């Protein structure tokens, strides 16, 4: 299986359990791994035979800009559903990093889903 990775995509998202935390967007870093058989793309050099990572980055940025989430677990799950359903990935791994604890570099959640 082949993998396309977008590492630490910076987005702004209204996220957090308390309403006050969700009142303004927070910076998140999202890492996305999309797996599948991309051998046709490698041979043809045609973007139609792969997942367009630019389109993925725009879709995820748009999701974060327009939706509100309480949990990073829910956001990661929604992103995985988009990667599998809209972009045709055979498997998707998503990690969301949130910078909420002042005494830690970040808090993160990682999940993997497959069709």
C-alpha cells in the first residue's frame, strides 16, 4: 500500500468542551496519511490516478473554518470519514494536535480508519 502524508497542516478551528473555549478559533496542527494503491499515478504521472493533496488540504481547512467541535477525537473522526468517502483513500490516519496545556508542547489524538 502507498501513502500520501500531509504533515502538520495548520488550521484554525472552534474547538473545546466549554462554550468559552469554542468562542474563538484555535490553532491546530493536523497530520493526515492517506493510503491506497497509487501505482497507476506513479506510472502515468497523471493526478487523476491519485489523491490530490492540495484539494484535501483545502477541504480540511474549510471544515475547520466552518464547523465547531467539542473534542479533537470527533474532529479526527470527521476528517477520516472525508478522506475515505470523498477522496477514496483505502485507509486514513489522522492526528490532531491542540495547544491547550501551558506546561505541555501539545495534546494530540491519533486514529486510523479503513474502508
